[in-house]
C-alpha cells in the first residue's frame, strides 16, 4: 500500500514539472536504458573472422606500414640524387673608393669614387658518369624496401598466431565451463538421490555430504574458469578492436585432426616461405651492393655543366642597354678524389665482413627455423595421439561410471566409489576438450613455423 502511494506521488510530481524538463528527463532515462542494453552484447565469431578482424585493426601492422612508407621515401630520395642539380643566385654590391688614383710612373690611373655591381648566376649540372654510385644507392634502398615489406609479413604471421592462440584459449575455457555445468546437473541428481536414500535409511549422512562437497569443488573450478574467461575475452577484444563490453562466443572450431604430411615437406616449405630467411637473402644483397658502392667511390666523376651570368655595373639591377653583360658557359667537369684509392681500402674490408655476417646469420636462422618446425611438428603429432588415447579413456570412464551408478543404486557400491567414478569421467571430458584445443593450436603453430599461417 505504501509503495503504491509513493508511486502515485512520484507520478503526480513528475507531471507537475514543466514540459521541457519532463522531455529532458525522459530522454536521459531512455538513453540510460539504451546504453545499459548496449553495454552487454554477445557475438559469436569464427576463427577466420577473428583473424581477418584482428589483422584489419592491428596497430602494429599500421606501424609496420609506416616503416614501409619511410623506406619507399628513402628509395625515392636515392632516385632524386641522380637527377640534374641546379642553382640560382643574385648579388648586389657597392664599393666606396676614397683613394681612387694610382700612379704608374709617368702615367696615372684614376678610378671613380664609388662603384656598383649586380651579379646573377644560374647553373645546371648533370652527372654523366659517377662510377655507378647513384645506381647502387637506388639498388640498396630498393632492397631495404623489400626487407621492410617482409617485416610486415612477419608481423602479420605473429599477430594472426596471437589471435589464434587467444581464440583457442577462449574455446578451452568455454568448453570446460560446459563440462562444469553438465557435471553440476549430474551431481545435483546424485545429491537428490542420496538424500532420498538417506531418508529411507539406505545411506548415511556422510554419503550425502560427500556429494555436496564434490559439488562445492566443481563450483570452485567454475569460478576460476569464469575469471579466466573474462581475462581471455578482454585480451581477445583488444586484439580484434571490438568494444570492450562484448561477450565472445565460439560455436565450433575447425577439425583438429587434420592429416599430417612427412616432416621433410614442412621443412622444405619453411625454407621457401619463412620471411626471416628471405630477409637474410636481401640483406646479403644489400651488403654486396655496399661493396660495389665503396668501390665506386674510388672512380672519377664526369659531369656536364651549363651556366648563365648576368653582370650589371649600375645601381639599378634592371638591365639597360650598354650597362650589362650576359656570358653563357657550357663545359665538362672531371673530378677524381684519388686519395680514396688508399683511404677506402679498409671500407671495402668492412663491407666484405658485413656480407659474411649476413651469410652466417642466415645459417643460424635456418637452423632455428628447422628446430622450430620440428618441435611444432612433434607437438602436433603428440596432440593427435593424445586425442585418440583420451577418447578411449572417456569410453572407459563412461562405462565405469554407468556400472558404479547401477551398483550404487542397488546398494552394492559406496558413495565414495560413485563419487570417484563421476570425478574420473568429469576429468576425462575436460582433458579431451583441452586436448582438441591443444591439437588445433598445435596445427596453427605448425603453419606459423612454416610461414604459411596467413598465406
């Protein structure tokens, strides 16, 4: 009755407010209700959708793309250095000559008290031959652009694998939660049956408590799983660029038991596709180009030059007839810093050492790739064997639980035996789901190790 009176009073007070205030309050309340409904939104997403979404929204890839743009800019600058150079200048000067008479024996030379000069110069120079240094500079920067592009490909592989890993971890948790819910239903039925048997004097109170304790342990496991789900869900949302209030769901994963090719085929694929190996090949070419560049610095440079001069001795810079001259020049310029014949000797040695380092690094990277591929391959094979074994163990645990359940119903098995059988089946179910997730993740890890995850 009191609640009804309060509601009527609030409604009357609200209606007594001005219409503009009532409209504003209604709008705010509607917005709050809408935002509350939008805060929690479920989304079921496939693995392919997650990978595409994560790659499209990756800030790391955007940064890598910026590095490519910087490398392309360096390449364009290297091309610009091969273009003709030109310059223009203009200068005005005025000279005051206080002592303007010069005696030359029997003759004398008199200069004016002051003099003006306007000097303009326009020049253009084109290198005809520079020992190939400009061509080598373009080749080197072009190779570095390709190295930067491979960095992007390598980042894509790693980001895609991070998404796959988080996706499978979320699947593991969600599947484990389903098993927990299923086992809670089963244990509730057992508790109900045990209480009925207790009331009939067929079992002791301790038997009932054992089932209740088992239920509490399952609930504790469920709390831990829910906490893990929230953490993994949030991390995956950050990777995908989705709203942080989204609750992700996974319906089904791709088949984890894919056929396995021989190990050598994966090793050969990795040698052809891994970006790290490709990068080392490019860096070796860059080092070889640097050797050519250092050698080119020892050669002379031949350039064609052209110039235009404007010389005016009047104070007015604008040309007037008889007061200015405009010489035109054209020629060839040959220069040679022959000191580089002995000063660049150690530079060539250093460039050769750097090339040898890239070759050695490629060998190290190749060995590491082979080791990674073998480990991923063996892990995947192990995961497949584990699934087969767990499927057999679940069949055994299911039959064991059925037998003990029948015995318990006929009072020929203890509550402890019954609880242990349920626990074994519960653990086998969890282990199978986790093994399937491990096998799927191991497969994608194998793809990553061969450089074929996103290709």
